[in-house]
C-alpha cells in the first residue's frame, strides 16, 4: 500500500505527526511502520496530551521502590523483605461495545501487569460507572435504561468470570449511575500483588545477543488497533469495531501466571513485559527504549491462530495472555522447558541488538526499522499542552440559589429514598457474583469502608479501596481532585491501614476541548496537592480520554486506588456498630450548611449543582492522623466515613452493615443550619466512631493532640435509627431498603 498523508490521517495521526515520522526516519515510512507509529503515538500509549499535566503528581518518595512509569506496576516496600505491587487501568471503550469481553480482558490485563513484576496477585478491585438504571428524567428513555442495565449486567459478569476462573478474590469496588455515562461506561480494574524484594522483575531489555521470546497464547486478529480505538470518541461507527475488542482466557492466564513466576524465580530472565495495548509493537519498543538498546524480530516465528496475518496485523494484535521475555543467552532450553511444563508457547522470535532501532522482518523482508526512543513516552513521542478554558457551566452551578429548593418534609422518607438510590444502596447484587474469599486471605469482605487482605506468613495486612465522587469533580475540578484522594485515604484508614501510595485512572472527555482540558488540569492539581500533603506518591496508573459521544461527555472521573498497610491484623477495624451501650462519636468537622454535589440533590431533586464541599487539607491530614492513632491504640470498635447521603445514611449503614447482628442507635446533634443540610449534606473530614465509654478520655486526648474536633452524639442501642426527634426508622425498614433495592431494580 502506498503511504501518504491521507493514509496517516485514517490511522489517527495528525499532519504534523506524519511529517515528524518522515523527519525521524529520513524517508517515507512503510505501512507497517506507519501502523506502529499510529498506535504508539495514540493517546492510549503515548499520553501525548496528558504527560505534561501528570508531572503535577508526586511520582517518587515515601516507601516507593520504583518511580512511576518505570515498570509494569507500582512497587512499595511493606517491610520484612516484601513489597506490594498495584495498578489500575481502564477498559472503557471495549466495554461499551462488548461489555463481557471488554471487562474480562480489562481484568486480565491488569493482573498481567502485576505478575510480570514477579508479584503474585492477591486481590482485584474495580470502579464501574453506567447510565441511569432507573428513570430520573424525561431524557431517560426505556431503551437507555435497558441498555445501561445490560451493560452493567454483562460487565459484572465479565469481571466475575475472569477473576473467579483465574483464582483471585475481587474484594472491593464502587458502582455509580449517572446519565452522562450512558454512551461511555467506565470500567476501571485494579490489581494488587505481593513479591519479595529479591524476586522482582524489570521491563528493560539489555545484553546484545540475548534471545527474545514470545510466551503464552498464540496471536490472532483480535484487538488490532485497540489502542487507536481507545483514543477516539464513541460514535455510531464504534459498534463496527468489535474486532478491536480482545477475547480473554482466564484459564490460560492462570497457567501463564505460574510459568511467569517460575521463570522469574529461576534467575534467567533479563526483562519481561505484558503484551497489552499495541501488543508486540508496544513491548518491543518500550523494553528496548528502557534498556537503551534495540531488537531484531522475525514475525514469521510468532505462533499464530490465523495463518493469514500480515506484518502490521501481527505487530498490532492485542491477543490476550501473551508476554515478551528477554532471556539470558544460553538459558533458552530452560525457558522452553518451564513454559512447556505449563503447556504454553515459548518461541524465540528475535534477539537484543546493540543498536537503537527495533528491526522487524517478515518473509525475510525488513518491514520496519524504527528508533525505539522515537516511539515511546519519555522518548521522542509527541507531547502537547492543550488549550484550557474554565467550563461555562461552573459559574452558574457554583452560584446556585439553594433558597429556591422546596425540601420534602418527611425526613424518614428521604433517608429511605437515599438508601434505595443506586449510587448508595448496598451492591451485594454485584459482589456476590465475585469470589471474594479464594486463597482464604480476605479479612474484610466488600461492604465496609475498605477491604482487607491478610499477608500470609506475617502479622501484616493490606487495606485497599477505589473511590471517586465524580459529581464533585464536575462541580469543582480542583476540590473534587483533592476530595477523591482524601476520601479514598480516609476509607483505608477507617479499616486500620496507613496509606502508602496511590494509583489512578483518569477518565475524561476529549482533550482537544478546552473545557475538558481545564477539568483535567485542575483535577490533577487537586490530586497532587493532596498526595503531597499525605505523602502518598503516585505509583502509576492510566489516562483515558475521549470518553464522550455526540450526546454526552462523562463527568471528569479521576478514580483513585489507595493501598494501606496494617502492621498487625489485630488492628483491623470494621464500619458497623457492635455493642449495646457503646458511645457514638463524631470525629472531625461538626456542622455545615453544604448541600452542593450531594446525593440528596441528585436523587431527591434530580440536580447536580452547587459547589463541591470544602476541604481543608491540613485539617484532613490531622483527622486521618488522629483516627489512625486511635485505631492503633485499640480504642474504638468501629469507624465509618461520612460520605454519599450524609449523616443519616452513614448512621443507617453503621446499623445494618453487619447483616448477622444489626443494632440501632439514638443520636442527638445540635442543629446550627437547616435540617436537610445537617442530615444529608456531605461535608468532608468527618468519621463516625463507636467505643466503650471508658475509652473516651484517651480518645479525646488524641483528638486534642491533633486539633481535631470530637463530640459525643449518641449511643448504640435498640432496634431503630433515631436522630433527634426528626428521624426514626426501624432496622427492618433500613435493612430491606439497603439490601434489596439494587436487586429489585435489576430484576424488573
């Protein structure tokens, strides 16, 4: 095929990028070369529109063992010669057109990122967002609702299928429903693994003459140009791009896990990388660039499922369950024997060369000869700083006149309605489809503030959580970014963990839209300020742009994953009330008139408006420090963050989270503002804790030390939720509403 500018544009390249390719090569590229550049310079692989902004985030420090972006996943020291590897990534566009496989392969890809580090996966998490599954406005047609329910059902099925078959517990997550996700569901998958310091692997190639192997599954035509597909908006043509969605096999991945860990432990691996986005193209170029070397690859050696594949198809295929491995020269047979034992391909397709180029041969013809550095992030791939403009809607939203609202008077009914909201109600319909206890290390199951996994052979445990309130980011990108990090860290601490670091999945619309780029830039600024304050470096993650269609752009959604270390599993703290007579304390900010961005506005008034709640980072840091100290001193019986739905919802959750022994409470608070904002507002930096009354003096002393407010607001008692004389609900009504609403919606 003759290569020209029109061909380049059809592959998603800009005119200036096509000219830069010609300048780099000193000639017109071949079609295979142009295809390679098109995927490597796509947003999905190159981060060309985001890397300049990502530098706002702290990418080193704390207990980080490798800087962000250096390896397949982040790596943090947890003591005793152990490290935790973790990362989150998106699989949004594939899940929009093929939800089962899109979600399943998203899980498979992130698991491979973990075990290519030499770490055995111990947990999986996810953050999911869909269009409305109940009718909230005239724009919610029955067709839209049914489509959202279908996508939701199939995505959950895909996640459960892959994780359950692979044998990793899916322990935590979040699910939100908003009209803006109608065309663009968000499917963010996170994985966590444990590795010994001396058994880690690198993703760098080195050593001229060292053989390069492709291992795992054979290569097919699935997923070709998947990275390009992820770097454009969803449109009516997207349905025709189902071939861009990969097909996963979790049973093969389980074999690949064991073979990979075995070969890494054998000491013969020089470098190893998962073949995710852009397949062989990405792994050969990135490993070469990181090692300041090149590779010579013979595509005729690649095991194929479809024998009629061209060079560019083999290079760009995103077939799942494959790795690229550089082996020490002379150890080829040992590598082959290990993978043969696990019934997997292990075929030498090339070697490392002492040159800067990746050279690709097919049918004895040199079809690509490209400098590796010209292809990769951090090398010579293009970097853009896009135009920013404050969104036109912000002024109107942030200055909304709350006096115009007509509040319902029945506060009991409001509480129950909020508990039935798809965004708040218990997600047992989701997580009962997941195996949450495989490998028998799960200490806290889904449902508490964060989940906890025991580390076998030690007294340690890890608390983990994914979180983001995208309404806040939409209404105030800077504050929303801060809150996303703060709330996720707060949830991890509520379970007893000390936050070590974060990973993020940044889901936004089209970066060429100045208002979207403003959202992106400001959210990152807020995230960066919070991470620096909490000393939680960003270990890596994923940017997902173009999450919009002609009808909708998603709320800016920077999903945060936080890992926390619990030095002694005895310090694990649950979220629910336990003992009759325990004192209930409100730790943190006491009162506020805030209602902006609340689920009360969203679900009761069908409004996403106002300003995001205020957040004082210094106070938030003090709150988290005080709570962690209180937990480490074994002074409390429960801790639960106040978030979606406000105080009334948080107290209701404290009552019924322990399904085997729900217990009520009586609470009295001084009202300084309107009842609706006091009971349903989502003011930040607040935690409900319960304790034996004998521990009150010590708890107050710690709170005073950190200058954090604390107030006795009630008692754990009875079979009701009672707040002042305004709200009184029996446990059965709370329980049934909280646990049955989502299932009723999905079954109707």
